[in-house]
C-alpha cells in the first residue's frame, strides 16, 4: 500500500478536465439526494446540511489522516492494560502484485461493481445495493464505494452518521483525483478488517489459510472477499455455514460481472473451506472479556468493527481485575481437579449494570467459545424467580396463596400430550403456601403457578428483567428452566431485582477515547424501570428467606449481610446454578459440561451436583471475598408496595388422596382462564404444553420430571 495513501500526503496526478470535474460534482449531488432519501432526512435537514457544509468543505490536505492499523487498547477498571485488539503482526501491507487477482475481482464484484467507472461515489451502486438487500431480506451489498470505505477507515473514526456520509463522499472524490484505481484498491485491501484479528488481505490469508495473499485460490479469495461486510457473522471458524453461504454470494456476483464463468462458480462453490489457522494473533489478557468488549462496542452507533479494532482507540472497561481474580480463585477452590466440569461466573453492579467480573474455567487459546455470554444453558429453578415476580406483579400474595404440593399432571385438551411433574426426591408437602414452596423449590407448585399466571406473561417478565437475546417458548415448563439462557442474562435478571426493578443493560465499557484523548463515548445512565419496586422488594424478601431456611443456605455469606438468592438444577443433573445478590453486587454461577450431555455425578466428593452444593459453594467463596471489608448495605424500602388482589387458582379444588406416593391420579381442572398482567403489555395465558424435546424439569409426555432445587 502506498504510504502516501495511508498518510494523506498530497500527490496530485495530472489535472482532470473541467468537464469531468463537473460530472463528478453532479454525481455527488445525485448521491447526496439518494443518501438523504435512504436515511429519511427531511427537506429541512437537507437545506441545513447544505448551508453548513458550503462553509466548511473538508479537504484531504486539511484533515489529518489516522494512522492505518493503529492499535486499539483495552483497559481494566483500574487503568491497567488488558492488551490490544490488534498489533503490528496482525497487519502485513503488501504491494498490488502480491495480491491474488481473484481477491481484487471478488472484492470489486461484491462491494463496488462500478468501481472502475465511478469517480468516488456511485448513485447507481447505492440504488442497486438497496434493491439487493431488500430482495435478500438482509445486507448482501453495501451502498458505499470502496473509495468511501477507505476514506472512512483512514480519516474518520467517529462522526454522526449524517455528517460522516457527506464527508466520506466529498473526500472520496478528492482521493480519486490523487490516486489511481489500483492504488486505491490495494490500499483498501491492506486496510480492511477480515475478522479474527486479521487486518489486511495478507494477514487474512495467513489467518484462515496459512498462506500468502498472492497464493489464494478462487474459492479462498471469494471467502475472504465476503468477510469485511460482517466479519463476526461470516466467521468461518465459528459459523462455517454462514461463511459458505456468503462465499456463494461473492461467486455469484463475480459471475454476474463476468470475471468468472458459471463452471468456475460451481466448482468453487462446491470446494470445502479447507481452513488452516495461522499464527497472526496478538496475545491479550482476559481474551474472552476483551473480545466481548470489542463486539459490544462495534454495535454502538458510529463504531464499526474496523474502527474498534484498528482505530487507535483507548477503551476503558468496567472489569475489576481483583474481582476477576477472586472469581477464578473461587472456581478453582471448588473445582481443582483436571477433568472437573466447567464453571462460569458473571458479577454485575446492580445500580449501573457494570460487569465487574466475567470469568470461566475455559482457556481462550484452546476453545474460543465464551461460556459467560455465548452459552445457552437451561437454568433450572433459578428461573422460578421470574415466575414469582410475574405472580407478585399480578397481585398474588405468596404468603396467603396455597397450592397442593403433590405429583402433578397437566393435559389441557385431548389432543395434547400429558405433562407430568414431580419434586426432586419424591417428597411432597400437601397444602403449602407459595412462599414456602419457593423455599423448597417445589416443581409441582410452580408448574401450577406457571399455568395460572400465563407462560406468555412469564416470557414478558423475563425479557423485561434481562433475558434479551435467548429465545423463550411460552409454555408452562419454562418456569422450571426448560429454555437455555446465558449466565450473563441470568446475572442481569437478578441485578434488576436487586436494583428495585430498574433495569440497566449489562455493560463492559466505561468510556472510549481516540488516539488524541478525545472522548468518543462516555458513561451512559440508561436505567429503565421495568417492574414496581414493591414487586422487586417482595421477591427479594422471599429469596432472602431462602438463604436462611431454604435451598440457598449453603451460599449464605459469612458476615450474614442482607442477601438473596436461588438455586437451580436441571433434570439428570446436567446443569447446576446459583444466582443471588446483595444491594451492591449480583452474581450468577453455573457448572456443567458444555460439550456433551453429561450428568454432574461424583464431582469433588459430591454424589449428585445440584444448585445447593458446588455452585452455592463457589458463590459463597466469591461473594465473601469480593465484599470483604465493605460495609453491609440494606435493600431499599419500596415506595410503592404491592396491592394484593383476590386470587383464586384454577387448581384450588385439585383432589389428591395422599401426598406420599408419586403415582396418584389427579382430577384435572377445567381449561385455564385468561390472566392479565397489571401495568404490563396485555397477554393471555397459553394452554400450550411443553414440547416433547424439552428435557430438564419438563420431560416428554407420560414421563415424570423429577428436577432438583
């Protein structure tokens, strides 16, 4: 890549004719209008923007170019560096002749078909890209030219979208005046981000195929040409199906532009990926967390993946290295033996949503799957907390509402399979209050409660409290943890309750500054009340009792400060959880085998691992250490106490002859009634039964779900 392209040094090529310049200005005007329409900019804004920029036209000479490939550094909460998102080894600029022609042809075909015809901006390309994206239902082509994309990476780190697009267009025209098409294309290929810490086509070739850019074959070049649009989504290491589909799009575009034949396309599309991981990686501390930070920042407006990873940014995070170390120490103390199951911890400040610890027992170098944020594990009875909040919001008084604790069968109609639910050890309490059933983590009571309050309303509550990415099915078995969620999501749910019902999006980023120290992103107070503080206070009160006289006693902290928590274990002991909180810290612990369906039996002297055992031990050890030396804090008294309603369960007349045997015949109630959630989106209780594929605590028809607390 010519240095003068990257550094913005003036090198005027021969003067263009006045007619050509006039044509380019006309093209820019057309592009400006198209961009304005696509961005839904009103006529008033167009006039305002035009007046503004007529007096402040950007020029390449006046704007200092950003150094290409400048490392972005990630810092912990204490200011210590966690590492860089890219380093010098991640980028190896090469000359035009050192790049496979297939890469150039594939990149032009998929990103900018009229690259060799336009003068820096391309109204026709914008319209074509819009049409292609609408037809495909997702982004398959970009609207910006390669020249504009190069401008955005060399000169512009962060600007408002409206400003950025106008400046990109103006500067792109000037860049086309100064450099040849091949120089611009080569500079682009040496600059663009290809995912997996690979910047530029040479680093990408070594990262994915362990070869030079010049040696890339047609199918390999097509794969790389498709990555810059969405490097994470098309990552061939983590999503090979999406990568192959994207490669097919590039090959189709190459055929349509006439650079390959139909036979070449078919042969290349049928070629396996043949990935061979290279060694162009930069070592960082807390690699899982750093990658999570990079992905989250790239989702922020005006921050793309390339700017995040190679924009010379100073990214200050919320991670507390001391608490991170204590989280790892707590897991290591309880699970010290090689071959033990994996564990994960996520710890959040309830009042801000700041993630202060986010650790697992896995090593990034051997497995880059993040158990804390990417895994979807069935949460068992920790999900009952969400059902409890749903019931309390509907005015159901846990201390005054009684259910029958006994083997439970549910079949809403003759065409539905039977859902059979039992308690963990086959022990039942008979008539029991909802509050005491929570302390015992009684599955049969919560199965009835879920049908009473409405599974759809439980899904809504889960979403409000913090389950925002994992899909949830509105079926009764949801209350027993049938659907997978991440430890990060569950920690967010419990943090929202700890914060009196005010939800803060979990955040790992405190601030972002550019290479000169200018702040680009600061602290954001985005708390939103999602449930009344009275509802949160009542849930907290019951979960607080659970720490002293329920299933959570093993997690009780040594100083007996105000705390609350809930255990969770799935059927066959494949997942074990403990989630809890104090007013200042919410933490979730998960234990399991992520790569196989394997029961947690005979682990560190525990015959059958459940939530009250090893997860509670880890939570206790971590929270004791994390809050050591900090004064206890009390949960805030609610300003809006819950107004209890006159509630009658549809199961209140359920007849059982005894509660000691698990094979009793139950008289089933009439079809359930509609339940409306006060102060929440209207929703009716569903009569759906669990899908036959649901495993934990909601098993297949004609079987008994014997889940553990």
